């Protein structure tokens, strides 16, 4: 819930200001810590995992909503971002039809995408939008395609699937 509130508060601060980065980093830390604390305290729940995924979607959507108007995205990059969003939406629709639930998956590739997206403002300042976009969209494309393949092929919903090549439950690894 704190990540959702923090994400929404980003609407009320100047993008790329010190306060923006403070809130942004706190949102990222909450994403890392909530799952870690839940596993360590043995309080992992399906509702908590679903809320974590919803908070992730809200955070990414708000950050995109803030950044897309202020950055000069080239048309090819905007098209790539829209294609990734379409693939993710298609995965959610397939998952909802198959399992009657939004099937947000916690694959390693999705976690890598989350980390890469979280690093966007930092990467943007260190390089430029073209290089940052290429790196982030490449990682996000692979994870979106993997999630789509899993959603199509998975017989029953397993949100904690590691990925296409690692079919074990992540809880077995941790």
C-alpha cells in the first residue's frame, strides 16, 4: 500500500527533482523489502503477492505517464514501448480467461525488467534516451514474450514460476 501511495504522490512533485528521487527510491525500496520481509516472517499470502503486482503496475504506469510527456522519445521507441505494453496486456487477458484471475508472474525476467525500469532515471542521466531505451526495451521485450509463452502454455496458474527454462517454484529456491 505504501508503494501505491508513494507512486501516486509522484504526481505532485516536480519530475527529476530531489524530492522526486527520494519518493522514487522509497517506492523501489518498499518493492524490495515487502517480499523479503514477508518471506522472512513467513507471512507470504496470495493477496499480498497480488497487491505487490498491482503496486508494480501502478508504479510503472505513473512513471511512464510522468516521463513520456517530458522526454523526447523517438517514434521507434514509443512504438516499441506500446508493443511491449500490448504483449503484457495480451498475457493478462489470456491469464484472466484461463484462470479467472490476473496472472502477474514473478519470473526472473520480470524481476530483471523491474530492476531495469527502476534504474531508468539514473540510466537516462548517465547515457541518453536512445541507449537507455534500447537496454530497457530489450530486457522488457524478453520478459514480456516469456510471460506470454508461459501464460499460453501453463496448465494452472503458478505466479512464482522462475521462467521458461526453470520450471521450479521460486519458493523452492529461496
